[in-house]
């Protein structure tokens, strides 16, 4: 039988495994398996050539028992409602494991932003927000950036929301530019949080990070910052990085400055001077201490998991490992830092951004990152301890911590 790659069935299967260990009440389990609310809509956009093109958009509020729904918006040609549902479920577990007072949500638009002009992208961003304006807000649901969306997209969405509502409410969306109430240190936060988690995992494995070899798949916001900060602040030797067109490799390490300069000039990583071209599949199978999938879901599967030769898989992407690959890697003794723990740095600093917006009082970057370190380290230790106490792998352990917290809030509210 071929492997199930539907992200939402994977997310439900992961929950089912944790529910069995937790002996979760079946009625609670049934409630937590489904999103609480979904919005499906069309976004007609006037394209530059005068034609109207209709895009499909989604926003899923998976669970808001612990606080307003929270999660990013992706612009992706392969987006599906099931991907958005899975990502919204993972946001629910992410905010819970990080212990911030928020629920989980996610949004998506089926589109290829590479094919859109700046004007079309702006109209699409505003059109998306117009559709969800009445369902989002500081106390309801707070979107943020994700794959192919960025601070400029957040700025357009904020402006659309505030223009319709007739008041300023910067906390309605996070990952904003600094000039519109963004938080210092938000852009590198996901990568930095992951590196703090890697530091903690390495301590447990007695692995020194100085010159530890590392391969990173994906060179968007998260992958590129993981390269830069991993090399400059944590002493990692990043030997391979990739984008959607392929990977580059140098056994002596890749200089982040030279790589980003090459990328700026050429639009892709391939053919970077002093490096060897590899495929994305080859990057994943390199013999390195730390492998960081930082792209999209379903990258480590039953097809390649037995050839993965790394001590730590740090999942900066959402959903990069399928359940079958999980079993293979766990059997081999690979230490997996599961996605909704490893990449929680982004939403943690988004939460700090909301707090700063509410108080209209802003912190400097060192304060933001110090608080991020504390939150991620606490979450990491809770998961690590749970995995030892219950003799379960780290992903199940992360679910045990998170599901227990969400279930408690649901119970206290009297919903189940
Ligand atoms: N999109 C990021 C994530 O998947 C950040 C979400 C947020 O800041 O709300 O965690």
C-alpha cells in the first residue's frame, strides 16, 4: 500500500497515537480531531492585463480554547483545505507546547506568487483580508506570515483590516514591519528558536555544536536564518543548503554571506562558486550531525528514511516527516525535535508582538531573544522529560504535553 501523504490524516493519526497513551476521554478525542471553524471563499482579483482571475482562499480556526486562534497564511500553488487543516491543528499544539495563551489557526491561498506582479500580490493580500475581516481580531484570530508571505503582505492586510474597521488595531496581525508595530527580532525568530532547541538536544546527546556538521533544506526566511545564525552564533559547520531548484555542498562549510550574495544575483542557489551542486534528495541523505528540513511537508518519507544518516533531525518546517519515516528514524535512534516544538520560535515572538502592541511599549531585540530562549528551553525540557517518563518518542511526548493542556482548557470551559 502506498504511503498516506494527506497532511490532515497524518495530523489526526499523530493525535490518535497520543490520545491512546494519554487514555484521553473518547468524547474529548473526537472533539480535538476536528477543526472548530472553517472559512472557504473566492477572491476575484483584477490582474494587470485587465482580466479577472478568481483565487480560492481558506482560514481554519482549529481550536481556540486556550485563547484566540493564531497562525500564518501561506500562498502556495499546491495549497489544499486539508493542508490548511493540518497546519491549523499543528498551530494548536504549538501554542500549547510553548505555553502561550493562544489557540491554533491557519490560512492559505491557492496561487503561485512567483507569477504575480507586486500590484497583483497587494490586491490578493487585501482581497484575502477582506474575506476574513469580521472573523479575525486581537481577541478572535491573529494571522501571521508563513510560506511565501512576508512583512509587506502583513502590512497590506493590516491596512485593509484597519481601513474597514475604522480604527488602529496593530495586534490583529503579527510579523508586521517594524514601522507598523512589528517586534524587534521577529524575522529571525523561527530559526533562532530552532537553534536554541538544537542546543538543548545536543546537550542531551553530548554533542558539541562547535563545528558540528549540518545540512539545511529550504532557503526561505527560516532556512537562510538557520544558516546565518547557526554558523555565526552557534558555531555549526553548514555543509549543504538548498532551495526548490537544488542544493549546494562544500565539505568545509558554506559561508552564509557568499551564499546569500549569489542567491540575490542569480535567483537560485545552484552553481554557487566553490560549491558542488547536489539534488534536494541527496542533501537529505548526507552524513551530517544535524539535518534541518526547513521547507515544506512530506520530505522524510518511507522512501528515504532508511538512508538518512544524521544524529538530530530538527524540524523547522511544518510536517516534514511522515509517520512511517518517523518510525524508521526512531528505530535508528535519531533524535527528532518535532516541528511544533522546533519551529515554535516564530509564534512565540508573534505573541510577544501582540503583547507589545497591546501595551504600545516596545522591547529591544536582545530582550525579545532572551525571552524566546527561556520559552523554547522550557518547552524543550518539558517534552524531553515527558519522553523519558513515558518511554515514548519525542513527537508523541510533545503531543502528550500539548494535548493535555488543550484538553484541560476545553474541559474547564465545559465544552466536552
Ligand atoms: N507561520 C508560523 C508558524 O507556522 C508563525 C505563526 C505565527 O506567528 O502566528 O509557526
